[in-house]
């Protein structure tokens, strides 16, 4: 769900020389956006990542640096001109969008993938919120990991509720927005807008519950919100496209609200800094 924010931080990180994406279907959208931003990266099969990391370390003048991160064949792009003295290797593992349709499923998949990534990582930045508290205990449950997990937090150092809280700038801002717009039943980020049909389809496989739009209608909501986080990697995001399609289908009005990338920007940098300075006392 945070593909656009991730595209931004990876594209703007001039110190990042080595970027690896797990070569899977889920990562193709991120790869396309990175290519469009001229951000070089490798597509690598999951099983081959430890060996590829060793190759990169050997070729980096003997520097021993393991990878960072969490939720590719060589893709050529802009070379980083200001590589830092201590270069990072970032490995990105994109999980299925449809996991958001089932709290139990998202927990199982995230836990499994975090464990697998920890085998060759110095730190993992988890690009998920609490997600209905499905991931609320992950730090406790996975406290035996050999590397720290870094979470998305707001300015009060509290873990964010979900991707909507991330887009709005934190839990407090989310609560204020809910109070200020009680008629809004759902908030669309660009990635939610692009994938709502896929997520609904997945949810309907295991449940006969109402569709998202029908549920909003039944609860009396009259509006949906479109969150503009200032990124335009999704060309079909807007009142006249994906959000408009949903609103028209269920006879809902659109409210446009400003968003932010501050949380992902800050937490990405903190995770990079923290993996070398100190490990958090509690996961």
C-alpha cells in the first residue's frame, strides 16, 4: 500500500548505491515506478539474494555491509554521484496487496517474510501500520530475531494505525480528520484507488459480506475522501478516474484532502541511521 512513498524515498536517496527487489509479481509495480524515476536496481530471486549480497560486498572494496528493510535482473538508471562512506544495501520485499482483506492472512504472511528477511538483514523497516492490530504484537512475537524491526511511527513515537494514518501524517491527524468529516466512510490513497477492485475480489472469495461501496451505502455514508500526498506515480488517481469510478458506482461524493509523505521519509532515514548506531531496546 505504501508503494508510492517507497518509490519516493528510494529515488531520492543519493547515498544508496545497491538496491535489490525480490523478483516477484508483487514487485513489478514498484520496479516500473523506479525505472520511470531512473532509479537503478536489481531484480533477484528470493533464494539468490544472500549470494548476491555477498557478491556486492566483495566488490565493494571489502566493506562488510548487510542489507536493510522489509511490505530484480539489472534495471539501469541514474548512477548515484554522492555515495556515502558507509554504503547500504537495501532489499525490498513487496507482499500481495490483497492481504489487506484478511487480518489473519496479513499477520501470517508478514511474520513469515520478516523471519526470512532477517536471515540476511541488519535491520528491517516494516512498511505496515497496526492494520486493525493484526501486527500489533509483532515486535514481541518476533523478539528472537537476530536483527531489529523498525516501525512506522508518528511524531509522538507511536506506531501508526494504518496506511491512511501514514498518508494523513499520524494517528492524531487521522482522529481529527475522522471527527471533522463524519460523513466520509472511506479514504483513498493512490494505491487504494488503483487496487480496490482486486482487494474486494479477494475478500469475496472467503466471505459473502457486502462490497465496500455497498457497505458504505448501508451505513449511510455519503462521501469518500481522496488523499493527495503530492506524488503522481499512479496516473489513474483522481476524481475523474479510479476514485471517481468508485464514487460514481455507489453514488458517493468526493472530498479532496491534503496528505503527506513525512512519516515514511523520516522513518526510512531513521532506520538507515539506527541500524548502525544502536538497536532499539524493545521491538
